[in-house]
C-alpha cells in the first residue's frame, strides 16, 4: 500500500475522527477531530505532498483552511447550532510545517453572544508554533 494518507494515519492520536465529509473539505483534507482537552477543541491533519508550497513548507492557505474548518466546527459544537458562517478570520504565521508531520490546532471559544461566537486557535507541529488564528462566526438559525 503506497497511499501516504493511509501510511501516515497511524501517527494520528487514538480517537481521531475523520471530519472531511464533503465538498472542499474532502479535497483539502483529510482533517480529523481529536478528543477534546477540557474546553479546548482539538483538530489535526497529516501533511501530505498536496499540502506543500513550492518553498517546501505547508501552504499558508491550507493552514488557513484548516483553521476555518476547525473553528467553524467548534462554533457549532459550542452553540449546538446547525450552521455557523465565518464573518472574520485573521491569521498570523510563525513557522512552516513539513511533509509527514502531524499538524494540530487547539481552538477556544473566547466569547459568545446570542448571534456571534468569538474564537482563537493555535496551530502547532509538535510544540513548534506555526500559526495563530482569531475569528468571528455568526450563528445561523
């Protein structure tokens, strides 16, 4: 079996759930939800060749996509809403991921109102920071 996604999947922590179930997420992923750490929601992916940029690091747009997916899912989990829409997503890059690495985001809800969810996320490879993200999601009724 030469499928890098399958051979890399063994590096995923126990309890990882594939959340790449449609549309762009299927193309960009696979992405996984990991067991929560208290109030922190955790998500991960294994860096595949398709995730790389020409400079040899994980493409920044892929990291932003990953953050958007993880933070959107967290907003729905935190509110029990059927759907939430991204209003704003701000990202700051701190490092580059490498092919074969497990990349994880740890997402926190920082504030909730009746219609909005404010979130922050930290993206790591191991303990090496790659990106921080903050964002705002509208709860759709």
